[in-house]
């Protein structure tokens, strides 16, 4: 069967394709996350003021049916390498940023869609850099690009892990697989935390479109008191964000949890549900109640509620090595950050990544060995 590619380069065209793309993205396992859904892609472009535009490569079969697509954004990108506290610029120029980890397609079509997209990119000499920031390793999409003349560059100095909970029959089934001490500790923490908080403290679920304005107001209030607000300031009540959340909630694709006491938000667990997976996208807590441990308790409560509400679906905690992920997850898979680079004079700086990564990993192994010997 023959396949034909076309490129979506404007919001107007993207909106015209919306229903066809959503049908693919909402299929089981087709998308790696909500960021690959056409509604989110439109939000990404609308909410930015930096010249970002769509560059979706849409693949159709001989009958004209959309079988998959690559959710790419055309951006102006600066690649830097951290050397002893100094950030060395390796590249500045046009790039394509992939939202998510790969192409969006059902399992049966994923291979042919990857090949079709890779050939389209290989034949476009203006494409020099493709950024895959959240890459499962090994990454089939990046591998297909290397067969089209690109070179894969690992931008992560150390490999990371993607943590998840495999599909469960219920939360009780998930808990029963843990050892007794761990299970008892997790369940008893809930009661202790709420006794310390006092008042009418409780976890509330937000998943209806009419709840989103209140949810965003509460999120703005509690987010401003979290430790990561200074590093990544965010306006949860921005009109574009509220409108997106209302659309996602109407499609049962957004579920948020907030711990409230006397109307005051103290902690939250924010995430998205798509194609049989719920992604815990962000969580946080008011630093004033950090000692109570309400952050980890809220995650545990939210996970239990999701497992019971959606039996047989997967829960993803995303990337990183947080303690709660190690504690709750049943699976850990390698992931990282990649560039696919076409060899040109402008992209020569990317060659620095490999030797620096080799040295850094060697030093990390030596440091780990020394710590292990001291403990022994």
C-alpha cells in the first residue's frame, strides 16, 4: 500500500484536520501523551509569542485515511552544553521540536508512519535539527531518522528512567503486590497526614468542564507556594489554558486532584488521560505544610482513585528519579533526550556531546564506586 505525506503549517489548517488527527491520537497506545493531541498542539502554538508554528507531517493511506502523524513544531532553538557551570552554545537556528516521544499511530501502522515521516524529513534539506526531548530508549523514531541521513546525538549526560504502574484490576490488586511493610506504611500515612492538617482537609477531584475555572484558580493559588514556582512560573488562569482544560475535561482527558482545607488549596496532583494511560504531569504542595507529607499522600490517594475508576489502564509518572516514583511504580524504562542532526557546518557543535557525555559518565561511575566503598 502506498502512503502520502502532507505538512500542516498553520493553525487554520490544523483546526481543519482536528477530528481526523484526534481519532488517531485517542486510539489505544497511539500517542505517548496528551501533548500529541491536536487540541494541545493548537494550544502550544496559540499560547506562545516566540514565532512557533505547526509543522505536522500527516500520513494518509491510498484511500485517503489519516493513519498517523508526527506532531512537530517549527521553532528557533538554542542548544547548549553545561561545562563546569558554564553553558556553551552549540547551535542556534531553525529546528523542529517533536511533542512526545515518537509518531502518533496505532500499533499496526506505527512502523510505516515512522518510515514515511523520516523520508519526508530526509528529503527536506531545510531541516537540520530535530529535537526529541522526551525519548524512550531505544527510540524507534530517532532510529528511523538515522536511516534517512540524520545522526542521533544524546543530549542527556546520564540516562534517566520513565516510571509507570502497569494496568491493574483495582487499587487493592496493586497494593497486594507490595510487601506488607510498604503497604501498611503507605495506607497509614494518609490518616496521619490528615490528622495533622485538621479542619475539613480532604482530596477533591476536578474533571468536569464547568469546574475548570475554579480548578485553575486554586492551582494558581497553590502553585505560587510550591518550590518550583520560581524556576517555572506559570499562569494557570490564562484564558487559553482555561479553554484548553475545558475541552480536555469535556473529553474526559483531564483529571486533577486538589487537597483543600477550609477552602484553601494545600497540594495538587495534575494529569491527563489519553489512549488508556493517565500521565501524572505535575504535582506540588504548599511549602508551609511540607512536613506533614501531604504531597506524597495526595499522589497515593489520586493513584488509588484512578486505578479503581479506570481498571486496566496504565499510570505514567513520566521522567525523573523522585522517591515517590520508585515507591509507587511497577515498571522503570530507560529514557533520555535526543537530537537528530543533519551534518552541516552550522550543526558541527553537536559533536561535543559525545566526548563530554563519555567523560561525565566515567566520573559518575568513579564517584558512585567511591561512595559504595565508604558505605561498605
